[in-house]
C-alpha cells in the first residue's frame, strides 16, 4: 500500500531495473523520514 502513495511508482515508466530500484528506495526512505518526523 505504501508504494501506491508514490506517484512515480504507480506505473513502471523506467527503462532499467537500476532506475526502478532507485525510485523504490527513495520512496521508502521518504516514508521512513515522515514516520520519524511524527515521533
């Protein structure tokens, strides 16, 4: 469900696996930073 919150991950427009993985990592880091900020 958390991946659907990142608009860039809703559809796979990336040409390489490395770019898709990088976007996934950035989205996850953003989510973790938001959770840490709320504590």
